[in-house]
């Protein structure tokens, strides 16, 4: 009779303590979740990128390149001349009629069309620099996105690990209670405690990773590494709705890399046209005013004016203009080949990232609709069976660890999808979805 009462008492203790332990752990988890940190908005970070030193330097470089255009189109500075003409050796300015003091002004003028071509060359070079500045800003934004999504994963992984750690601690309490009442074995308790210890080790690593990512993100934004950032907002993934051909066409139209190389190719085209124009002569216009002194009898001499047009003669075209044209033609061929090569490379990289996005999206769907629901069912089934002594503790523990790994893998897949999307946006040169 006493033994029977002892068994009933042990069973009652089991039925009361286990739900109580689970309730306390869940309450602690909910309390921890209630104290959420401030939210970190990605759009604000992307806006702040434009104020960083690297982005500002790229913009200033473009600003400097724009000012080269009017310089290239401008005429050479006129030449002002002061001198004397036909002065006798006696230095007597009144002895000879043609002795005069002369003031001259000359201006060199290139053949028609050369100035315009020089301006077009400088303008296309400025467009190339502008595209490079845009690419710099886009690259900085892409780096911020990658770190932001990694930081989001670190936060989510910490939350998942802490929640599962709390659940495993409740399992350890259950195993302890069952061991105390003689319905379990010590190995179950030790195994549960070992799993909790491994999760504590995972938390140490994840928190260190989170701190490193926050410091890296602050560094990208030119902020002190200790600046508090807050928790990234979990991104809601959207399936890519553009086809590969549409994305490749968008890259052709919007990619700053391709735009910069195309502008440089056009600059080389204008440079080649300018090199051919160098066979044509330039002009130098000169005007002078000569002031004469009175003669020896005191009679006033009339002042004189003169004008002249000088034309350059490109007689050394075999060693000057010819090689210059050949050089310009080679530069044009090189720039065209580089543009075509980069276009093919961008097309390939877009195709590769699109294929990766498709695979990652299928993984996300598999985790959401298959692996995680199945793992949840396994945990529920294992808990029910374990409660009525139809399954051992290891089955319950393994099912919980499998669910834990599936939850981490899901968010890792979400993170990699967002990072691949950021890489695709960098290739295409604009925001998607």
C-alpha cells in the first residue's frame, strides 16, 4: 500500500512540476522578448552612405571633371606684345621715319570644329567619372546592405538560440524530475545539460559576431565603432519578378560600370575624330599699333597700324599627326573591346546571381512549408510520447535540436537571399522589387 502511494505521489509530482517548469521558461522567454532594442532602418543607413568620406570624395572628383569641359573648349590666352621697331643704333627715336613703339595683340584660333571636339572628349570623360562616382556610392550601399543582413541574421540567431536554450533547460528540469522520481535515467539529464552548454557556447560566438558586425557597419558609415545601432528590421523577402533577359537589359541601361565604359568609348571616338582634325591648320591673328615720335624738324609723324594672319603648316604629319591618329584609333579599339568584355561579364554575373536567387527561394519555401512544419510535428509527437513513456528522452531532444537547426537554416537562407538580391542590384545599378 505504501509503495503504491509513493508511486502515485511521484506521478502527481511529475504531472505538476513538468507543466510548471515549461510555463516558467515560456514566461521568462516572453519577458525577454518584450524588451526589444530600438529598430535599425536600412533606408536611413543607405541615405547616410552619401555623406561618408568615400562617397563625398567620388562626388568631388566628378565635380572637378565637369570643370574640365569649358577649359577644353576655351581659346588659348591672347598674347600682348610691347616693343620697338626699326630703332637706329644711335637709339634716337626721331631720326628715322619708320622708328616706332609698338603695341600688339595676337590670338591663336584652332581650325573650325577642333574646339568642339575637345569639349566633347572632356565631356565624355566627365560622364565616365560621374558613372564611377555612382558606382562608388552603389558599392558602398551594397556593402552596407550585406552587413545589415548579416547583422539581422545574428540578432535572429541569438533570439532562436536563447529561446531553444530556455526550452532545453526546461527539458533538463523535466529529466531531473523524472530521475528524482525514478522514472528516468541520469544520462538524459546529463545529455540535456550538455546541449544547453553547447547553446551557451553558440550564444557567446553569436554575440561576438554581432558586436563585430555592428563595428563594421559603423565603420562603413564613418561613425565611432561603439555607436549603438539597434536591431535590424527583419526583411520580408519577395520573389524576384523580373526575367533574366529583363534584368540583363536593365543592367545594360542602368549599370554605372557599363555606363562609364561606354562614355569612355565615346570619348575615344571623339578623340579619334580630333586626331584626324589635327591634319588641318590652325590660325594666328595678330594686330599691332605703332606710335612714332616727331621728326628732327618737330613735324608730327602719323602713327601706324598693322595686321597679320599666320597659318600653321602640318608638314610633319608623318611623325606627328599620323602617329597621333594611329594611337587614337588603337585607344578606340581597346575601349570598345573592354566595353564588350565587361558587358559579357555583367550578363554572366547577372545570370549566375539570378540562378542563385531561384535556388535560395526554393530553399526558403522548402523550409517554410516542409522542414519546419515537419520538425514542429516531430517535437509535438515526441513530447506527447515522452509524457506517456512511449518514447525515450533522446528522441525528444533530437527532435528539438532538429527544429532548432531548421529555424537557424531558414533565417540563414533568408539572409543569403537578401544578400544575393543586394549583389544583383549592384550589378543592375538600381533597386529591384
